[in-house]
């Protein structure tokens, strides 16, 4: 597929052998071809793969080979180690977040939130000269000082795709904080609502907010385990305004909020690691 990169992040999924013909803002080409993918377990305490055991742990890595402008590059990630909070690659004028490969579901189940790529691999890309979006991003919650740590993620496992109870890929990013911790709008929110709530008879309060960019992309934010929504549903929310109190509802062994990030663009909705947002939040706070 041919596409000119926008001033907002581009999410894409690829099959092995598929070619994306991207164009940088300078007009230079950035041809990106997925050559191969793989995944392997680094360590596990499970007796049987894909069968959850309370507080079990599985750490793993995944790899791809990308050919960018004719040159091959090996990208490798780890989950759920501290390396889950990684720096993106910059290659051939592209900034690349290597988000997931389907190979991990050879040893993980998808029983803890939607997160499986629909193709062999999932990426987010941007012109390396740009931010992930043209606006500064306000912290979604109080940012852990010094950067995110894996121990901040529920029991040290529930980062994006982390193996919940050792067996199920985690469909979000958990950040531990007390019941009633303020949640703020990362960007202006054009529409928002509960899609699950205790009042509706569900076992959790799950919120969704939407930011619409002038370039046609929509960014979708979700927060779960909220104790209270403090802004009326469907009322626009200005960036930085507190819209909820987090944590405390169905939060299990440790009070935490669960964050989800999706991009709707080019006629499809693609889930991405919320760490990408937090990565930019930390940079914006330093600035």
C-alpha cells in the first residue's frame, strides 16, 4: 500500500512478504517490507502453556526482520521485563514502534482483552523528524517518577501483551495507583462515554474517549477500573481536565487503572501499546 505519512502516528499491520510504500514529509520514499517474524519464551513457571495459574509468570521475546529501502534490519522486543518500555527504532527516516507478532499466540491465549494482530506483525510508524502528534500530550494519570517500571504494572506482569497469570496476553497497560487517583484527558476529547459500567449491570467501569484529528485519524482512549466519572458523558473534555477518579473497581490484588489505545484510520481500527503515549508524555514533561 502507498501512503504519505501524516503528522500523526500511523498504525499498520503486515503479513510476511508484504510491502508498505511510505513517503516521508520530505517526499523521500521509505519502503518497508516484512521478511520474517518469530517469538520465544525466555522463562515460565507454568505447568502447561496457555493455562492460567494464579501469579504464574511467563517472560518472552519476539523478533522481526524488516527490509527498509532494500536493507535488512532485525528488531527484537521483550515482554514482561523492564525492556517492555522500549525506545523506538529510527531507520531510513522512519521512527518505528514494533508492537506485536502473531507468533506469541503459539504460547499465549487471548483471554484478557483484545490484543492479537490480524496479520503477522503490527507496527506504529512516524516520520522520525516529528512527534507522535502535533500537540503536547498531557499525562493521563500521575506519571511514576523516573519512568514506568515493570513493577508498576499490577503484579509486575500487566504491561501491554504481558502474560497475565503466565498464560494470557494482556490487552492494555496497567499502572498501579490508589483508588481515587485523578485521570486527566491526554488530548481534547470530542466524545466520551462508559461502554461498561456498574450502573449498566457490568462488573467494571470502562470508559472510552475519542479525539478526532484534522487529518482524518481518530485516537481512541480507554480507561478501566474507574471509581467515578467526573464529567458528564458526551460532554467535550479539554486537554488536561480531570475526567475521572481511577482504580478501585474490580482491581484484584492491587489497585490500578487499565489503559487502552487504538487508532482508527484508513478504514480500520488498530490497537497499540499505550506505552507509545506514555513515552511521548514523559518527553513532553521533560520539555
